[in-house]
């Protein structure tokens, strides 16, 4: 009986696959062996260890498909899940998943997906699939070392993307406030977010300009970015890339500003990056990012000096085939000497998608914390 049930299930799945022949199964499997070193943290009980780990960097499993509706219009969907195979591995639906319509009018989609600010950062990153210890989200949008809202995927989102006009394209995205909580103690009680992106991508030239605004109407607490109640935070990014011969050069500038009942905080982050094909299959890569000191007039803070960070990345990636790449990345991140000087900002800067969790440990002082990491591994797409 059990064998008959299994056979019936397989037959049903096969039938579904033939009926939905435009559905594509895809994914990325990325595994590395990482050597993590830490030093320089001030404060008693800092407890910053050196250790090794096996890391699943951005591994994912997805299903996507389209259906032609006639008159140049089509429906499309995507379900994409994290597919970790290291400690705590498994599937979830935290990656880009959406449904939408596309036609001469442009594209409309709804779901959980990245916004223009995150997209421009990924476009200009040099490490494969913008994952691991070397990705540029280590410093972007963190306003003194907090977690970046603008480099996440936005749940409950709707977006409109214009048609491509000779390389020019615009995106408008809104994250609904459906998690609104009217309880007086809720923090934040009412949060929404909107972003706009303008891009030119044609031949060897790419230029992008993005702007996002997070709005929080919270009656208590210090807000997501520690500037108080009724907080508004904006993120603006301008970047570009030029490809020539076997090389590419890239630059990105980002400005984060938070305003709330406790005052205002601002920070600029900038970076330079490049790649060079040393052989037909081998690529050298490098990037440097700098988070400048905070500025502003937040209540209770008189000195905002030495509240930034520096981030260096060197790497080599070697393609064994169109789908399989060997990689070796080295990353070094240094928190400035007074990162925790602003109340509530003691989290400190950490690697991006390859974060260690050391920066941000409860009760820790991350002033001067240095993180370095070497990772070697393999990336396979299917």
C-alpha cells in the first residue's frame, strides 16, 4: 500500500511538472571554511574569540515561472528560500518571493523582496553573489554600527518598475504598515518604508541613484536607529561601475540620516572596488569601504568622533565551469575607538552576510574591535 502511495505521489509531481513546463527550479550552494580572528576590543569581559567555522553563504533554493497572457502581458512568480547546510540548516522563505504582472506598462509585483538601496549595493559588490565575509553590507546603512534596515528584504511590499528606456529604468517600492500595533508600549507602533531607484545600465556603464525613507510612529523607546520616538530615517546612495577589457572599477557613496525626538544623527559611507581577470577563468577582486564618524546633535551626546569603521577585502575567484567557482576571500574590519560612545550604539560593525555575531554581544564594549577572516570554498549554481 505504501509503495502504491509513493508511486502515485511521484506520478502526480511529474504531471504537475509537465503541466507547468515554464517553471524553473534553481539555486546556489556556497560552502566555505572560515578562519575568524578578533582583537583590540576594550572593556572588561569583552570575550572576543578566535575560531573556525564551516559557513553556508547565501545558499538558496528557488522556483520561478511565467505565463503568457497575450497582448505582450505575462504573469510571473518566484518562491525563494534560504537553504543552509551548516549548523542550524534548513529551508525558510526569507529570500525574494513574489507574484506580479509584466507588460508594456512595466512591472508590478507584491511580496517579500529587496529594495533599490539593497539592489545598488549588490550590483556594485565584487564578491560572488554578494555573500560571505567580504560583501559590502558590512558598513552600509548602519548609522554607527546598528543593523541596517535598508539592506534587508522588505516584507509586505509592492513595487512598480518602469519599462527599460535605452538603459534607463526606475523603481518605486512601498512596504505596508500591516504590522501596526496601537498598544502604547509598542516600539515601533507604526512602521512603513518607501524607496525610489533610478538606474542607467547600458553596455560598459552602470549608474544608480536610490533613496529610501523609514517612518516610525512610536510613543516609547529610542527608535530603530536610536534617535527617539516618531523617528524618520533616510538612506540615499549614488554609485556607478565601468567595465573595460578584463577589468571593472566601481564606486559607491551612501548617506544615512535619522531624526527623532532625541535629535538627529547622520553618517556618510563610501567605497571603491574593482575586479581584474588575470586569466580566462581567474578573477582578482578588491574593495575598500569607510564609514565616516557620526555627526548631528543627539541629546546626551557631546562627542561623536571616532564612531566609524574601515573595511578591506581582497579575493580571488576561479571558475571551473559556468556553474562552479572556487573562491578565496580575505576581509578585515576595524571599528573606530569610540563606536559605543553613543548610547545604544554599542553593537559595533560586523561582517555583512558572513557576520560573526561578536560585534553586538549583550553588554559588550566594541570600541576598537578588529575582525579579520579568511574563507576558502566552492560556489555552485544550478
